[in-house]
C-alpha cells in the first residue's frame, strides 16, 4: 500500500507538472520563457532533483539555454570548457546518463570538480532532440548522493517525450510566424517600390523599366536599401512645395 501511495503521488506530480507546462506553452511570449518552465517542472517531476538546466547544441556549439539556479550554469560551463561531460554525452549518444559524482571523477574530472564545488552529488541528463538544427539535453542536479534511481530516469524520459512535442510545436509556430513576417515585409516593400516607380513614370514620362533602373542606381550609389530609397522618394513626393 505504501508503494502504491508513492506511485500515485509521483503520478500526481507528473500530471500537475504537465498541466503547468501545457499552460506555459499556450501563453508564453517567447521560447526563453518556455525553456525556463521546462526546467522548473523537471525539478518537480523527478524526486531528488534540486536544480535543472537545458543544454542546447546548434551550429555555434553547446550553451545553457535555461536553468533554475546559477550553480547549475556553473557546472554546465565546466563541461563546455572541457568539451565533454554527461550532458554532452547524453546529447551525442541519445542515451540518458545517470550517475553519482563518485563515479564521474574518472570520466569527467572538470565536471566532477565543478559539481562538487557547488554541492552537487548526483546527476541525471536525458537527450533532447527538437530537429536537425537543435539538439541537447535536460540536466538534473541533486545535492544528495543517491545518484538518482532507474525509476527517476524513466520519469525524466517520459517528461522529455512531452517536452519534445511541445518544443517542436513552438518551434514550428515560430518558423511559420517568421515566414509570415518576411512575407508581410516583402509585400510592403513591393508596394512602396511600385508607388515610387509610378511617381517617377508620371513625372518624368519614362517607362516602368527605366523607373526601376533609376531607383536601383540610386540605391547602389548611396549604399541604401531599395525599399528605403523608394519610401524616402514617396515621402518627399507627397510633401507639398510651399515655395
């Protein structure tokens, strides 16, 4: 019965964490807010976790994208400086890394020394893969020397599945939004360029091609974007001459 009660309690924690994370995914204004929530809820999900961070790896290399405690950031940086450590190993191998610091000293001395300095005795890292351009790991730090249990790894793996889906959704939304913004900018640029061309054609009695050639030539001569040249021209043309 005690074991059943403990399992029920863990599942309640997981359910609450997932609900909170889902709410953040629906309301967050940027990815940084989402990643911070992922770290906060990860500590809530896994027993023995006292701090959390997210290692993100892209074309620029590894960096800590979010964390719940400055000490977690310090330990992460020690791994990046050494170009090796459990979070980087988890990301590279797509396998969860679970250990106590006593077992880490030989494999990752820089990481172990930094972790011990801030009081970390146990560590758990699960791989996180969002897409082909962004991978990494969710890292949990424990001040106790329990080394995390196998059940903790399973809980974190389950959590990562949900997180991955959520982050992929957020990332796709951002990409679509960026495309929409670029399209809107392009449409506005085209509109003002067409307006400037029309004014030139009407005032100078020149062709469409000649008008755009004049705008392009002035853009190149002044090293100014064509859209800006066109916008300035339209603005000046719309100001009445009071002389």
